[in-house]
C-alpha cells in the first residue's frame, strides 16, 4: 500500500502547474512562477477571445473561469493558478467547486505581501477600473488586517502601454505621473500593482511614486505562496540542478494555449518575456465546460 501511495505522489509531482488569464497579462505571473520554480512545468491558457473580463457579469465571469479551469484540469495539472485579477476576485469559490485540484488566486497573496511590507502605513493599490470598482484588494487586506488603510486608483491605460511595449517613453511617464500624482500627500508603506500587466512598467511606476515606496507584485507574491504550498504538500517537482540551469522561459516543456489571436499573443509574449512560446496552440470554446483543440 505504501509503495502505491508513494508512486501516486511521485506521479503528481511530475504534473505541470496550470495558469489561466483573460489574456496576456498573466504571462508576468507565469514568469514569476517559472523563475521561482525552475524545475516545474507549466500549462498556460490565455482566453484572448473573451477578454476583458472586467466588463462581464458575475455569472459570465464564473462560466468563463470554470471553462478555463476544466480545460487545464483535463491536461493533468497538479495545481491551478488563477492569474486573472477579475476571476480571482469574483470566481474562486465557483472554480474550487468545479475542479479537483488546489486553486490559488493572485489577490490574497498580494494583500498578504502588502500588509507584511507596509508596517502599518497606508497601502496603495493601482489596478484596472473593474478591479478598483470591485474593491477586491481592499476587501482582502481588510479581511487580514482591519486597521489597514487602503487607497485605490485606477490606471487603465497602463494595460495598452505594456502590451505595446512602451515601457519607458515620454508618453508612459506622462500617463504614470497623471495617475500616480493622485497619491500626493499619502505616505505609502507599499503600492500593490493590482493588474498583471503593471510589472512590465515597474521602473516607470517606481520612478514616479518614489523609490522609497515598495512595489508589490502580486504575481511574485503568488509564486512564493505556490512554492510554500507545494513543499508543504510534498508536491514540488524533485530538484534537478541541470534542468533548473537549462530551463528557459517559454521553452518546449511549457505549453501555451489561446482562444484567439495567437500571433498577437506570441508578439506580446516576446515583449513581456523576451521570447515567444515554443509551443502555442489555438483553442475554441464548445459548450459550458469544454474546449476543443484546433
């Protein structure tokens, strides 16, 4: 019996980690996971046909999220990371009810990292309009620390600037100054980058808000918690130094899927990660919980 249990656990350790996002922003979460866990393999799904999720109803976001989650579960993952902030805010309970793997969102890890960093000072949150309107980070922070003060600001143009690769231009600096000047007078203990696109603009954001304000990358915080969870459950892939040294972002051990616009996804992935995916497939949605590979 013990041998069968050991063999079963060994098989689970070798499974990939699943990641889904409504589009390309979750690639920053993939990068954080890849860098933290170089021995792991990943399967990524970008629901590019139905982006953005922020304008959709709760029922629709839950349906999309469940479809995405079941697709990844069918590919034999050992853990699911919901890289989409909207789905993390609205659909985690529905996802957990629908699949039989551990599920982790990006909001709670970001909230915990912000509280640990802020040392009692106010916490700033920048995100898309939909995430700010949901107060997802403020609620998550309040659930952990009722005394924490949260100041939220929407920075919608950051998404387009990141995808276009306008990382350090005059336009980007002007937009960042316009958004972040709203924090003038606030002595922030931390600033949460509450959209997966925003780490691409980290240097500009830091230069405008001030180097003295720590930036919280929810993707990096999530990667740290995923590492802890895998180790606690005995599910981390065995460390192999040769593999860790050789592993590259987007190599053929990682599989990427999109529901539309594969060429654009590959271009943006190259901007975000420095290389395009080696294995990239388009998929179509068929029914409530089924995706069919082209």
